[in-house]
C-alpha cells in the first residue's frame, strides 16, 4: 500500500481527550474501516457513541503525530512492489464518503496480471485510468517527502546518525536539495527526535 505514515498512540489519546474520556471508557476504537472517508471514532462503555469524519482528523498535517521513522521512509509509495494501492483524494483531502475507491499502481507484469485477475473475479472494478500527474495531485505530501528525503538523510548524517542504504527508489534522482529540510532533520536528530528508548 501507499502509506502516509503511522501515527503514534498520542493521536488516539488526543481524540479521546477532546471528549473527556479515558481509555477505560472505550470498548471500541475504529479508524476508517468502512471506506476511505469513513468516520474515525470510538464507542464508550456507557452506550454513547461519537465519530469524526477522517477529513477533520487528518486536515492538519502538523497534527498527524507521525512516527519519526515514517518521515524518512524510503518507500512509502510502494515502488518496490509489483502492485500498490493509494488513496485518491483530490489535493490529498477526503471529501464525503468515497465508497472505498482507491488508485492502483501496477509496476510489473505480475502486478498487472494480479490486477486484471481481481477485476475478472469481480473483486475489483476499474472506473478509469489516472495519469502520474493526477496521482501526484492526490498524494501531495508524498511528492514533498520524496523530493526532500535525500536532504533529510543528509541532515541525519551530519548529526552522526546512521541512515539506510538505498537503491532504485529515486531518492537521489528526485533530490530537491532543500537546505531547510536538511537543517530541520539535523536539528531534530540533535535533540533525539529520531531515537527510541531501548527496552529495559
């Protein structure tokens, strides 16, 4: 799948805090299991229910609480896969109920074959083709991350942090050489943002 990143548990806790509920009050916490724009929310023990449309949950990118590792993921676009699926919200923002519509990217014959077999079996329905430009419009944060990834890795290196080896993922080819991104990664590394506590 094309992945926007995994939020830490603080994002879920913040949603509960808005309602004044504790984790002990909740029997079910569901995030978008009924289509791409389904509500995210929870069902508390005392038979109350509350939901929020995902577009409100994800509107402010700074509040996504994405784990640090996700900000330097080399393949959030699934480029190493035969086939990948992506959200296709205009400008990256869900509007209304999208009914489970996704974009599918096939990169190999095996991926194309699997996609066609899914349609033949009735598990998938194609509603038309997308150009790469149109797909980029639906994933603007991915475009930005891909262009700034090399600068972030340089910032980590400057802070004496280890970085992964990468090949064939266009990280260097698409390098926007953004000094602000490099400095930002360096600063965050200096304050330990990319470090995780080891288990005792």
